C-alpha cells in the first residue's frame, strides 16, 4: 500500500514565497546572455560620468554580445558579436527602431566592413559577403569568399577586425594565437591589406599582439590602431598601445613578442636589442585596459576641442589584482602631433566591489554627430550626445 498521506497544513510554501522564487528565476533568465555572459538587468547609466554638456542614453538594448559597429550608406547600423555568433541589423523608420538578426550560428563574427552596398563579415577564418544587404535585410543571403583570404583558424585572439581603407582595399587584423610566443609575422600578429580585384595580399604592419580596432586619421590618412599588451608581467606592465603607421612605412614592426609598450623587453626571450627598428606607440592606454574599438571624430555636435580626436573603447582588465579600464577614452593630438589620452566617460567600474558595470567595445560616430558605443556585457548600444545644457553625472 502507498504510505498514508498526511495533511500538510503549514508545511506548503506560502504563495508569497512561491512568487518570490518565480521572480528570482525570471531575474536569472533575464540576466543571462545566450552567449554565456552575465548582464545587468538594466545598464547602470545613472552611474556613468561625462564632461559637462554631454549626456548618455541607451540607444538599443537586447543585443546579446554587441561588439563591432558599422554604419551602412542607407543608415542601417550593423552589429557584430563573438560568443553570440550573430550579426544584427538595426533600422529606424518614422522614429521606430527595428532589430533583425541577419546571420547566426557563426563563429565569432566580429569583423564588419562594407563596400558598394555589400556587407563583409569576418568570423575567425571565414569571410562572408552579403550583396545589396540593405535591400535584403529580411532575406539576407551570404556568399562564402573565405578562400581569397587564407586566415588562420585559431580562436585565441581569433576575432577579426576589418575595414575598407581610403584606397578601397580591405584591411584585416590578425592576432597572435597566444599570450606571448614567437610567430611567423606573415601569418600571425599583423594587419593585412587585400586588393579584392587582383587577389593580392600584403602585410602592412607586424609585431602586433592583438588589435581589435583601427581607423584612418581624417587629415593625414595614416592608419592608427589599438593593440592589447601581453599578460602575466605584472599589474602595471606592459600598457596597451595606440599605434600610428607612418606613411611610407608599410611592413613596419611594432615589437611583439620581443618589445612591448614604452620599449620594455620581454623577459621570456633574450633577443639582443629587442626594440631596435620597432615603432613604439604614439601613446599608451593603460595596463591591461583592453583597448578595443577606435574611431576619429569628425562631427560637429561635440565642442571644437573634440574635432579630429580619437575615441577608444577600453573594455577593462581581467588579470590585474584590481580591475582597470572600463571606460571610453579620448586621444587628442597637439600642434606637433603628440598624442595624449584621458578618460571621457567613466563610472563603468564599481571600484568598491571591483567589478565591471559595463564593458565597451565598438565606437561609431553617427551622421548627426552623436557617438554610438557598444557594451557586450549588457548587450546594449549607448548614444552619447552634446547639447551644452545636459546635466553632468
């Protein structure tokens, strides 16, 4: 026989407790990204701090793992990811914003570029082309053109950044597949330039550990790029880098793995004079700050001092005893071309709890002069604007 069922008066959880448990479960689901990263239920923008007259708002939420940002000629904002494996397209009609997933189940589709109406997506060792993409957002078809590029398949530092240069050629950053190691500079740790018409590839810079952002100076046309310094040398060395490739120096060496920012020799190797013939950073951007996306600002919304300044998304450190970074920095050049860096948007790091509140990746100046910045921790894009009267946080 079955055991006698006893009355359970006073033993069942109260309705209040049941509701509380359900609420906690809902919060858990909401806070967990599909790509396996924790996210704030609501981005804490009330804690972000900007210079007087600037304001920040959530431009678009619900973008799991949002990273690289790209603007199409018809106004579509494309968003690349890594762990989420998706590419998003955001359009706006009559003030109503719409998000589409135009590609999914890709391996780290971080690299985005556009030319002649076609969207190019780099996903580790694969490159796809989506022709006439802004007219086909609801039925995007991809063409696999990976064979033209011969990209490495390693996933360590394998997320690509790419863009078409002023010369119409496609530039792709290829990281080193390690923290620090000797590599073939024609394969790893470089920035490549591809002529898609002839199929010719050339390495225009090497000795680069892991660049996840570059842009061309609006006046000089020179290529500037971020680079992430090696780990496990200490809390404060080496710093991350913001580098300039001078005109006429194609093929230049930027030091990795033998020489790090500010001319620091790597202790793992005993190469004589390791920093000889190395182009050192134009400016360093802080130890382990994970400096990623960079764009030069040419808009007219911001005050004149920001004209032709570079904005760098610092993702924030993970391997220091105390976290560092987690902000949007600005780099300005003086009359002699000397670069200096300072924080622009802060408050993204809870110093008491030593945890990131947001982690910035991509930067995108918009036609109206506002600045979009992606946050892959919270899965959102922020909009930074200036009206001169905004209350400073």
